[in-house]
């Protein structure tokens, strides 16, 4: 009887784990990340998970993924350390690889790029040699990360080799797990990455061929990972197709009730940039306004959450102190009031910074929209129209080749590329860019790029952002940023 009862308990625990895992995975795949996190966290207390290292590694891996998406850094590092310890102790290559990949990504964004690439390349080798039933899908995901980091380093040759390997895996691999259509989804993603890399290498015919192959891979229903092809579409001037993909993505996010999230903010911001390229300044301005609303809402939500956590912590500590020594209530109350005053002062200052940031961002957006509308009314007459065409050619070349990221770019460089003299260069810059001179024109593009980097990589140091924008001097970067946006980069980053 006792043995039968034990088997019944184990069976119920196993079923509970499987049901909970399916529920959490479904929430994650639908981009309901906060709800998925709570279900994954609850699985750590499951009987089967506590006694089975393999299942515990599965849950820890899921928790690391969702914490990465939600930017919960302290929890991520805790789960990652547990995952490394258990995988190394049990000789589990798959989870060892996954942990090294996550650690490599963290090291990259913290600035230790040499060690980062070393860990990621180790992770790829371990995954390729593992015996997981879905190892080809997971290897594909790791190769995506590696390709992305090579792009950030402008090392397109290594990115291309990585993409080639990735495409080969997605078409020839046999281990895809049980998810429906996962191989086809991975094929489209790998081809999208390949198309982007080939465009950056200016191998346009090959890039177009990769895009056609991407179109040939059919998937039933909407694929949320189609946004990977947007970089190629924008580089080739296919802005309408790019806009359609992001419009569908925002609809999908709204359908799952996650309209106030980081992923929605990213989707709308990317969509706004596409509408700027399409010349639809009204739609772009409206999307930028929505991005600002989402950003403020997320900031306010985090502030309220922090305040509530502090209040609960304080209340618990207060009760413990009263039980331990009731005679110390006056000191405790004074300390609590002082802490609350500091917290309120910090929140007040934070709100001032946010309002200033939003004010200047709106001014910049409106100014850019007005410039687009004004420039579109120039008449087709003689020299003015010729200058406008030259400026459009210049502006497209600077954006496509990311020339503004090169600190050594100058008037001679651009004159040689476009084939005009210095006087003509100065005239078209002043007439059509909204800037007084070439330096101001390039710096404005660098600052726009800086804001994008800050939004996507809030943990980067100011020096790293300055270097990435083509301004090695941090003092110059701070001065130019303040000239453009009315505040320093540090003030902008403060939440």
C-alpha cells in the first residue's frame, strides 16, 4: 500500500511538471514573458525537478531565457551560476553549452569581447557534439547570436561564414525536437541573417537570391520571427514590405495582451524609423509618441513596484524590531522616515529627468518631421532640384554605409564618393540637411544612433557608446549630445 501511494505521488508530480512546462512554454512563445516567468519559477518547487538534475537544468535554462528578455539581471546571474555548476558536475554538454552561450553574451555587453567570443565558440562546439533531440534548432539559435555579435564588430567575413554554417544546419540537420514547423522557421531566420550580411558586404545579387529563397520557405500562419528579414528589406529600399512585417508583429503582440512591454516598444520604434524612410512623417511622429508613452508607463510601473517592495520589506523589518526591542521604536521610525524622504526625492528627481528627456525628444522628432515636410515642397527647378538630388544621394550613402560612424570621415571623403567639389558640398548640406555645416550634419546622425544604442543597450558605458558612434572623445560626445538633446547622456540614461 505504501509503495502504491509513493508511485501515485511520483506520477502526479511528473504530470504536474509536464503540464506546467507546457503552459510556461506556451506563454513564452506567445511573448507573455512575465506570466511565463511566474510559471517557470513555480516549477523549481516541483517534486520531480528537485530530485532530477536534468529537469532542474531544463527549468533553470528557461528561467535564464525569460530573465534575459525581462532584463532581470540579478536573477539571471543566479540561475546561470546554478546551471553551470550542475551541468559541469553531471557532464551535460547541452546545458553546459547553453550556460556558456548566455555567459558569453553577458561578457560581450559588459566589454570583455575576447573572453566573450571564446566562450560562445566553445558553446557552439559543445552543442554540435551533444546528443539532444533538438540540438540543431539550439545550434541554429547560437549561430544567430554569434552572427549578430560579428555584425556589431563589423566583421562581416566571419558573420558570413557563420551564416553559411547556419543555413547548412537548418537544411541538412535532423534533430529538431517536437515543435511544429520549427525547421522551416529556422530556415527562414538563417536565410534572413544571410541576406543581411550579404547586403552589408555589398554582394547585392547574392543577397537578393537569399531573399528569394527566404520567400520560398513556406510556413502556415504568421511567423513572429519574420522581423529578421527587415534589415535586408530596409537596406534594399523595400520599406513597405518591412512596414507590413512590423505592423503584423504589433498586432500579434496586442492580441496576446502584452501591448505595454519592451518588445512592443522596440517594434513600434522600428516601425517609426521605417515610416520616416517612407516619408510618412505624420505616422512616424504618432508611433514615436506611442513609444514615449510606453517608455513612461514601464518606468512608472517599475517605480511603483520598487516602492511597494520597499514598503513590504520595511513593514516586515519594523515588526521584527518591535518584537526584539520595543524601546527602540523612535530611532527606527526616524530612520524609516529618512529613507522614505530619500526615496521620494529620488523619484522626484527621476521624474524631472524623464520629463526633460521626453520634452527634448519630442522637439527633436517634431523638428525632423517638419524638416521632412518642408523638404518635400521644394519645386522642380534647375539648380535647387539638382542640389536636392545630390543631397538625397549623399544622405542615402552616409546611412547605407554608416559613414557617420567613422571618426575620420571628412568633406574630402564625401566629395570623392559623391563626385562634387567642396563648395557644392557645403551648399547642399546647409540647404537640405537642416544643419549649418558637414560636422553638425554628421554629429546629428551620430546622436540619433547614440539614442538607439542607449535604448537597446542601457547597460553600456558612455565611452562604449561614444566609440560606437564615431566620437572617441567622451568630452566631445557629451558636449555634442547636450547640444542636440538639451541634456547629457548620463541624464538621458537615468530612469
